[in-house]
């Protein structure tokens, strides 16, 4: 028998075992069963190849082609299902196209059996081989595509290994055919396919792709184990066997028992030892965690902090499962804020887990130590209560999928001790006791840094609340001012109509004038109240009249209206529109109101004349984050806005104009935030201001609404209520979303 035949037989048996082991683990999961189907097909092909080589029967040679023809669809079905798993996140796609080719291959084989044995002809074999290997390379290509699409760095590296390994294994399997064409070539493809299938089967058991180090560890364990078992077998059979035929069978039985009894403990011992040794050599954890701890100094946002810690833990590859829990607002429990690996529960109730939390508050929990403590207490009834408490802590720690749980402690003290702000749970499920004291110290420092971030965030939120209250006060003062002025005028006029003796004065020429003042001032009051209500109502009119809007058309309409207003008399209005601007979802009339307000404000900031540039562009990001945005920018060459005023622009009733209402920008900002957008302001005193409106874009589609005739609005806004004011000198970039209510 030649080497190729033997290697085919070995490959068939090993791959069969790998497939069976996966199936034994789980027979309900689609990914598992489709992997087994793939492995069994490969195994069947190897087995037929072996028989064909050993016996040389043409029928078996023909039979071997059936499993070969079945390899591509089973492979593609498995890999697509595998890549679509949540941990990798690829799209779901069935192997439809391949199935058509498979049917063609089957038909060819049937034709070959019934009509004419074409399967021995080279012109059949080459396209047939191309189909089989093409199908396999297709799987590699799918993995490559997934590699390009995966955003997470760690997963990316793993999918890349998987694709690369697949490519090498398939290519080497292909070179196994070289001897048939007279080229001398060692058979190495089988060994690699076995390794590769083993690698994938291990990956299936782990909820995530294993990395190279882990695989090396696994192989080392397996290799040592095989050698050990082999030695035990050999020893028993050669020493005790004594060569007698009948005894051989009995000895094999005894040897198998010995091995089975030894197998579990030996494997665990080896696995832990080798993994620990392998893992210890990697200093990634400390380096990565120290780096993130330094980064955290500049972080205030809690979500950002959690994301950074989780990513760092994942990238350190020292931890297979990790989670961060944070105290909720009313202190009733802890919510999971971030995690990777096997997901622990969403929430930890403070009353249910009280004993556990009290323990964590005092210092970190180590599952190994807890277990040891539990065992040491023994069955002595005197310790029953303590043992129960420890058992509860162990269960809780296991539920958190943790080997170590660290407290995030605040500096403030409570009755029960330090204030527990959150928990950090970590585990390495590859080896028990994988973390040494240095590692534990690193985690502890990380946890305390995280607690600092949470505390400074709370302080920051406090400042924000103060700002909000200050803005509210400012608004109230503005509103009072708006109401008092007309009230004063009304009172003055009324007093003149009453006269010093308390009786109504005789109607004279001034009477009509005074009454006119009263009516005018009451109208003004009414106007203030109406606009304030507009502002208050702006929050509730959400989805009203929302359609697809062509922003360029809205801008054109605004410019038309601006030209009609007397504020724009000495102003050069330059308009630049981006023809490819994507549509947005919204209310065109409300947008005209906003743009007109920004345009008129700009004109009023240039009493001596100047240029107002209005432009639209596509943007990939705004302060709201990344995405498609349509930006509309109003840049004037006016007097600009002083730094201290910049912060107050969007507070209702903030105005620097003698007859301004200070509601224009506040209302505009509301409208834009209802559109999911934002307004940004930049200004340099003496040089001008830029107001940018960012609106989230819709994907380009069919019906686009343009603003219809809306002249009334324009006239209302353009009325000479606004007086330009003179600003002082500074520059700043400001966020525009201070909200005063
Ligand atoms: P109003 O125009 O009634 O004062 P707004 O809310 O529209 O109310 O504007 C508030 C204030 O913002 C204005 O009083 C003005 O001081 C300032 N402002 C707005 N736009 C500009 C601009 N383009 N240049 C300079 N200052 C501006």
C-alpha cells in the first residue's frame, strides 16, 4: 500500500472523529450539524479514495467522486452559517448557486455510469476538480469578504487567520494531485486539512474564534496526551500481553479501561499546565490595561469609558469573558453597561445579591479562593451559615461568568462602607487560576480608575444641572423684561388718562394717542406670549408634516424671501448649492422659518452692509457623530458675537437688540433638533459669524417636497422688529445645543 493511500485512510478516520465529536457536543445547533455534514463528506471522500487506491476497482473510483461532488455545497453551507453567527456577524446567504453546479456534477457522474465512463477522461476530471476546489476557494473568499466587513479588530484578525488557514489547506490539498501529473511532491494536504478542521471544531466549542496561541496550546495538549496514551497501551500490550493470541483481546480491554480512567484528570492537568505556561508568556494584558488606564484620565463620558475598558480587555486576549456593571440612578441595582464573551445577566438586583455585594465592597472576589474557603470549612455544622454565604457568593460569581470580581468604589462612605458604584467581572475560561497577583493588581487599579471616571462624570452632570438652572433664570429674567416694558408703557398711558383726582380726564386730542399706545403695547405683550407659546409648543409638533425635503429648494425659497426684506437692502447674498445634496426628512415650512431667521440675523449683524454667503454641502460627520448630513451654512461679515454671549444665544429671550424677542434662535434650535439635526456656531468678533445647520440625510429616493408658497411667514419674520446691535470682540467655537427649558 502506498503512502498516499495510508494517509487518506488516516485522514478519513481522524476527520470522521472530529465530525463525530462536534455532533456529540450538540445535535440541535445548525452550525454544528452542518459542520458535521461537511466533515463526514470529506471523510467519505478520503475513505473512498483509500479504497480505490488500495483495490484499484473502477467502481470505487467512480463512487469516490460522489462525496467529492458533495463537498462544495456542504462546505459553503457550513461556512456561511458559521460566518453568520452573532459573534462574527456575517449576513445569511444560502448556497443556491453552488447547488446548481452540484446537480450538474451529479448528472455527469450518472451519465458516466450509464452511457459512457467519462470520469476517467481528463476533459471531465479537470472541470470536475475545478468545481470542487472552486467551491472550497469560494468559502475562503466568503471569509475574506467577512474579514473586510468586520469592524472589531480582534474578530478581524481571527477571521483573517481562518481565511488564511483555509487558503493554505485547500492549496496544499490541491498540490496532492501533482503526483498524478508526474510531478514529485510530498503529500502534505491531508495533514493540513485535518489540522484546519480541528481548528474550526475547537472554534465552534468556544463561542468565538480561538487565536493562534490557544490553538498551539490545544495541539500541545493533544500531542502530549496521544503520546502518553500510546505509551500506556504499548506498555500493557507488550509486557502483559505475552504474545498469546487470546490474551491480546483481554489486554486491549484492560488497557482501554486504564486509559479511560486516566483520561479526564490527565487531560485537565495537562491542559491547565500548558495553557498557563503559554498564557504567562504574554505580557499583553498589563501593557494594554496600563495604556487604557492612562487614557481614562481624560475621559468623562461613562459609556466611552466602558467601551474603552471592554475593548482593551478583549484585545489583551488574556480574558475570555468580561463585564462591567454600573449602579443605576435610584441605587436599586446594577445594570450591565458592557460585556464581551459569554454574556452575564443584564442586571443585578441590590437586595437579591446583597450578601455578594457586601463582600465585593470590602475587596475583590476570587472564585478559586472562595471555592477553597468553602471546602476548608467542611461539613461542620458550626460553620453552616458561613458556608452558605460563601456558596451563595460562588453561585453569584459563576452567574456573572467571572473568576474575579472587582468593586468600583466611590470616595464617599455610606452606612455599609464605601460607596459601590459598579463592578468589573473578568474570567479566562481556558484555565483555572489564570491570573497571578500582578494581574489582579492591574485589574484593581483599572477598577479604581473607572470609579474615578464615574465620580468626575457625576460632578460634571452636577455642573450641567447648574448651567441648566442658570439658563432657566436667564430666560425668566428675559421674559419678565419683555412683559414689564409694555406694562410700564400701559401704566404710564393709563395714568395720564385718569388724571390726578382719580377721575377720567376729559377726552382731548391726546386721549386717542394714549389709547393707541395702550393697544399697541397690549399687542406687543400678546406677541411675546404667542411667540413664547410657539417656542414651548415646538417640542410637541414633532412628526407633523414630515416629508422628504429637498434642502436646496428650501434654501432657494429662503433667499427669495430674504431679497424681499428691507434688512437685506445693502447685503450681497452669495448662494452656492451642492447639486448632489441628499434629501432630508422634515417639514419644509419649518425649515424655511429657521433659515430665514438665520439669514435675517446675519443681515442685521451687518448694518453697514456686507456679504452673506449661504451654501449647502454634504457632510460625513457633525457633533452628533458620523453619518450622512446635509449642511446649510450662513456666513456673514458682520460684527460677530462675543464669547460670553455665544453661550447664551439659544436661551429663549436672550437678545442684544433693542426690539428683539430673543426667541428666533431658541425656536430654530428646537425645530432643527426635532429634525434630528443640530446648529453649530462659530464667530470672530469684528469679522463675522457662521451658523451651520446639520440635518441627517435620507437615502436618495423618489418624491421630494419643495416648499410651496409661504409668503406670509416671510413678511412676519422680516418685519422691522429687529435692530442690528454692536457686538464686542472675541472668537470661539460653540456648541449650539444649550437648552433652557
Ligand atoms: P433676536 O434676533 O430676536 O434677538 P435671536 O434668538 O434670533 O433673537 O438671536 C439672539 C441674539 O443672537 C441676537 O440678539 C444677536 O445678538 C445674536 N445673533 C444672532 N445671529 C447673529 C449673527 N449672525 N451675528 C451676530 N449676532 C447674532
